[in-house]
């Protein structure tokens, strides 16, 4: 069945699959966003325990999806994986370190006799939700601004900046994208907590949570507008389909949006869904805002990946030497590998169905104060 597909079609298919996994990760970072809200929302130990135990039900999903995203990129586009993870390793090491301290925090925050104390582990959770997500946003931003690498004839990477990827955070565009992701994660985190926690006897916590969802949208808007306006006017990295030569093209990303009207519709629909999720959470008694905001985030994430990789665009451009830039064509695996992976990918719907089933089981009953007051629950997170 899939063996009859040509290499170009398989490359596009796997860029779509990787984009979907990456966009799902951007939704699941509501866990990280919720972690950064602890200091604003958790005024008492019980309130903090409510929040942390609620987020603790889902934190493994975020990390698992990040690993799945990296694994899918490695299998489908190994040259990108080798170039980015092999050259910009300091930024990726720092990102992974923030996820390591997140796992440690959920494991040991409430353990009796822990050496660091609850406050330190809560700081670790904040670092994961702020620094970790900011750097992920900056790394995604390099799809548009480029990175400092050169590939030789043997595809060995040389990184031309001693910061090894950390320099991405010093670009205004990358930094703005990263900050937008941080605030959007906080929006999603607040909406998730509203959906997941039983606020009986904690009406003040619910009111604060709904209020901060709106505040974080207002904080996110300037960074979102800057990113969108920059994409309209910035030069992009176009690829000549006949020769493979990469060159700077004026208004490339705007051209990509206009050339792919469905992608433009996805962008507008995604933004509307996120805004509606915020409005329904902040101004009504509804608890379903997370689903509108989550779907909207996935759609916007897909748009980011699509305009970076499709329509003859270099998705990982090199600022040091344009012809080292990576495209979905020159960075992909062989036809045989992509075909075999496509058969394996048929199991993805089953995995998603299992995740949805487990999610539903965990959320059958809203988490309440009685679940975090007992000794066993306290030792959970």
C-alpha cells in the first residue's frame, strides 16, 4: 500500500506526522504552564497541593510526547536531528535538564525527610515551566531565523557560535515566540485547572484561576502580534525545486500562507478557538475552555510547522552558509525507511485512543481537597 508512494509524498506525509506530534506537545505543556501559576494562585498549602496533584496526573504525557517528537524527527529527518542536537547541544541539554528537575520535583516534593524542602522543588517546577518552554520556543524560532551551522561534504556539522544553540534566545523574534509559548502554556494551565479541580470550599482559588487565564492572554498578545507581523514582513529561506539552491526570498512566509489557503484558515480558526477558550473561562462558569484552547493551540502549532517546511522552504536554515540549509527533501530518511515507518504509524490512532481512555479514567472524578489532605495523597506529589 504505502510502498507505491513516491519519496516526495512520504517526506511530506512524515513532516505532517511530526508536525502533529509537535503541536500536541505544545498543547500538553499546559502542565508546565500550570506549574508557573503556583506562586500566583496557591495561597495555602492545600491550594498548592490541589494544583500540583491535578497537574501531577498528566506530567508524564508531556515528557513522553517530547521524547516521541524527538524520536520521530530522528527516524524521519535524521540529518536535522544530527545537526540540531549535535550542534546546538547546549540549548537541548538545558531544556532536558529542566524536564529532569520536573520529574524529580513530582517524585520528591512531598517525600518525608527530603533534603531540599517543598519550596525548592516548587522553584524547580517554575523553572521547567518558564525557562524550559522559553528555550523550546526559541529553538522553534530558528526554523524562521536560521542557525549557525555548516555541513561539509560528509554531512558533519560545524557550529560557528560558541554558545552552541543558546544564542537563539538572544534573537528578538525567537525570544518573542518563546515568551508567547510560556504565556500560552499558562493560559492552558489555568483552563486545565478550572476543568480538573473540584473547587468546593475553594471558590477564591477558582476565581483567581479564571482571572489569571485572562491576564495571561493579555500578556501573550503583544508577543503573538510581534511574531505574526514579523512573519509577514521577514525574508524567508526559499528553495529552488529544480536545483535545490537556497536563497533569501522577500515575504516568503506570507507567500507560503497565501499559497496554502487551508493553512491560513487553520491559523485563524486556531486563534479564534484559543480566544474563545479564554473568554468562556474568564467570563462564564464553563469549565470546557481547555478543549477549545487545546485544539486551537494544536492548529496554530501545525501552521508554524507547515509554513516552515512546505512550499519549497528550508525548515532549518543556515545563517553561516545558506546551502547547508535543511529541507524536508535533503534531510529525510530513505524511501525504504519512510515506508516502513509509515506502516508502524498505523498504530498511532490506537495509542491516541489509549491515551484518551486513560485520561478519561483519571478525570472521572474531579480532584478535591479531601484527596490531598490525607497522608497517602500528601506523599504522592
